[in-house]
C-alpha cells in the first residue's frame, strides 16, 4: 500500500530549526521504493537528504518539478529534513511502497522488519 509523509506543516511553510528523520524498513522478501513528490526549500540552507542504509544517495534542495524516485539496495531508507534559523518554504511530500525483492535490483539482501518512525527535534537558535 502506498504511504505518504511530509515535512512539518506541509503544504504551509515548515518551521525554522527543523531536524526531522523518518526511517522506513522493508519486510522479508521486499525492498522500498521512495518517491519525492514535491520539494520546495530555501536553496542555500534547507534540504532533504535520503540515505539507503548508511549511504547518502541524495541531498535535495530548492524546487523540483520532476519526481526523484529511489529503490533501496539495503531494504532501508532514512529521510532527513533540516532547516536553518531563517527563511522557510512549503517543504516536501514523499511516498513509499514496498516492492518485491529483486524487482528492480538483481542482488539484494532482504531485511526482516517494516516500520516508519519520525524523530523530530528543534535545532538550537544561533
């Protein structure tokens, strides 16, 4: 089933000093397909970073009209959203879905659990 998540307040502007993280793990026999549907951030300082396991696969900022899509090689994505202390925009909206293991990749080790966690903390004012 396709699932969605967004930056805080989306489609209104996100707050300053955001530090949010979402972790998505696939079940046994599955991998994760992640799509960034919309993205509008301050170009210089605010961004969405996508990690496949421990490896950063993208750091996105500014605006995008195409929809970046990522297929996990580790069965896990972590999406991190960071904003600085000034200038905010609408942020991002993303979707994810589990797909059959090996559907997009020939060599893939399937993980054992599926969950999504959001961790959110405010960065200190500077």
